[in-house]
C-alpha cells in the first residue's frame, strides 16, 4: 500500500460550522431589525430515544444561540400517527414557524414517509419531502437540500475548490445521505459512483476516487488500502463502540490507516456532525427569507 510521508489534513468541521453560525446570527439580526421577522424552527421528537433526545437538545440550543426562535415538541412514544399529523398541520399553518424538523427514527408503527410528506415543502428544512427530493434530483436549486449532504459539500468545496471532473465515490445509498450526496456531486460536475451493500468490490471503486464519502453505518469499514493517496475522505459515520478502554464514538473509516493515506479527512467526532446542525439553521434562515420575499410580490 502506498503511504503518505505525513498524515493528511484533518478537516475541522467544528470551526467551519462555527463560522456559518456566526454569519447566520448576523443575518437573523438583520431580518429582525429590517423586517421584524425572527426565524422559527419547530423540532418534533416522538418517544424517549436517548440519542435522539441529545440531538434535539443540541439543535434547540444552537437554534437559540443564533437568535432564532425554537419550538420543541416532545411527544410520548404512545403518540398516534393521527395526533402527529395534526401537530404537523398546526405547525404548517403557524406563521411563526418557518422550519419543521421531525427527528428520526419514529416508532415502528408510524409511517415515516406519510408523516414527512405531510410537512409543507416550504418548511421542510430537512429536505426529505418528495418535492424537495425531486427538485434536487433534476438539478434545481430552489428546494431544500438535506442537511448532512449539504454540509459535506460545503466542506469539500472549501477543501478542494472546483470539484468538476473529479472522480467521487459515495459509500451508502440512503435517502438521507447517499442518494442526495450523489445528486449534489453530479450538480458539481463530478463523475459519481454510488456503492452499497450489494456492490461486489467497493475497495476497487474507492481506489480510483479523488473524493470518498462514507455513510455506511459500519465502524472501520474503509481501510487505508482502499484510498488513493491524496484523496479527500468525508466520514459521515457515527458509531458507538465498546472496548477495553471504554465507550467511544468512531466513524466508518479505519481512522489511523486512512489518515496516513488521504490528503484530507474529516474526524469523528468533530467533522460532519457540527455541519449538519449548521446547515439546518442555514435552511431555516432561507425559509424565513423566502417568506419575506414572497410577501413583496
């Protein structure tokens, strides 16, 4: 395996996200002063999943930190689909709410597709509604982009500049990360390969890649021998593992191996995660700005 003489650059997602949040706070202040509008984000959590609760509390805290209004809705695990749909209808009609985020996963008896599609596409700041997914798939830029892929793209463009012509491999084909990530890379004129659990030789694909985005949910899946020297690797994975030294959060790449080969790599934690929340706030700000623009016409 070819190794670099020195480890590659670690991409500081926390610092990048902090810069985005600072810019958002300034724009929120401007909206308040000029238009008496304060962007509002409603976050819905159904059940008491500990990890989801941590995510929601973090989102609420960061929303208020940039001067936005936060409307958290914590519902018991026994909540029916009908009650959840009624809440979404109420939030769709609330002019103080510009963005609606439904924390996933939902209890198994609730059909996530039905509930997500009930959210007003103009308030779908997670970018999961079929209307926003469709706009992305045909290359339109007037919909909301899912937050994690958007954050990955921002980090890639900051690191590599013009992405046109680069060979990109996406590992994972979920509707949350893999598929929208591939669409974004196509929009940037990359040559894109999407791999998944049935791909016969993922390593052979990644060895040719200038850019590798890993969102497989499998700790340590991608080894150093899979990476072309100098490639940029974006690790979206968040996996909790337990070993003799305790409990740890790790990504989908074998960090020390990939770090030795890649030109740049996102760490876990501290890479993509902070960007996801920053892009959620970015989308919420866009939703509020769109309301103001539409009111002028």
